[in-house]
């Protein structure tokens, strides 16, 4: 089974240069879109389906900033090259886990929100049954998202995480989570993830959610021997089913700060999971 080195020596210079490049590439693209005035990304919900899809595709191009940064680092700075860095050849069970785990997690989260009354699930669409939405629309969306998400994962888990893990699993994962979270800052400032909410609330909440979410990514990265292909699928299914099962169109009474895919309930679920893994099941932290 072909795999990359899971942990490489910690070199502050490499992490700083990589982070600066990833931010610069993505922020330059998003900044150009925001200040061009051609798209209003903060009101996607008010756009037609075609307009929203077009806007989201334009935003997603910025996802390739970390990939470009990692390519530059691999070829010209750390010089480990590109061979085997995607990690396609892995047991089929990990491909199943990459999409079944996120689906199960967000189904449980949606059921919890519904039963507690925090966000009542309501299926009102007449163009398709809920089963088709869950098994076709969100599935196709997850696969498409995964292709774009390679632009993130090739950087975060493909280049940054192996270096950060030299600090230990917990410290390294937190470092990746902080860098990953603040990379989203331009999108958070224009209200993309939490429409209509104050950045003074959304930025701290989103940062905590992303740091907590980084732990399952680290576990999955290690379990799959550093497969970026599988990390991208895992990320794509998290985005598609997370948004799809907590979106206002299916949870009309929910508050995105609480029941959204980056809300308080999501954070609580992740913190419980982290506690169970490290305190109850005694996972090693090195």
C-alpha cells in the first residue's frame, strides 16, 4: 500500500511559508470576487438556483490556494516531491467509511435537533421525495464537492498535518485547526457560513468547530495511511450532508448558530466525541 510519511520533522519555517502562501492565494481570489461587485456572496439564499450555483463555484476556486501552496513547498522548499502524495490505493473499507461516517453523524445530529425541538426537520419540497434528496442529490453534491476539496486537503492534511503531528497528535491537530479556521476569515466576514449573524459571534464559534472537527480528520488521516484522496471524500461528504441536513430549507425553525453544520450542537457533539476517544477509549496522543 503506497503511503506518504505520516509524521515529518517540525520546521517552523516550512509551516509559516506554507500558511502564508495558502492564505495569499485564496484570499487574493476571494478578495477579487468580493470587491469586484459582480457577486453578492452573503445573500446566496436570495439568488436563483443557477445564480447560487454559479456563485458557489466561483467561491470554490479559492479552495485551491492550499493545494498551490503545497505544490510549491513540495517542489521547491521541502522538496519531497509529489509521488504517491494522493494515496488512492487504500482498502475499500476506508472508501466506505469516508462517506458512511459523515452521513450517519449528521443523520444523528438532525434527529437530535428535531427531537429536542432546537430545529424541527420539515420536508416541504414537492419536486422529489426525501429519500431521493438524501441518496441522490446530496450524494452527487458530495462527490462534486470532494473534487474541489482536494484543493484544501492536499494542503491541510497532505502537507501541513504531517509536520504539525511532530508536536503530538493533540497539539498538532489544534495547530492545523487554527490555521484551517482562519483561512476562512474573508468568507466569514461577509456572512457566508452564518447569514445575518455578527462576525463577533460567528468567527469564534466557527474557529472552535473547525478545531474540534480537525480531530476526526487527524484520526482518519492516520487510519488511512495519509490518504489525501480519502480525506477529500470525507470532507466532501461532511460538507454536503452537514449543510444538506441542517439547511434552512429543511430546518425552517432552526437557528444556524445553534443547529447549523457549524453550530453549537455540532460543536457539542464533536467535543463529546473527542472526550470519548481520548478519555474513555484512551487513544494515544503521540
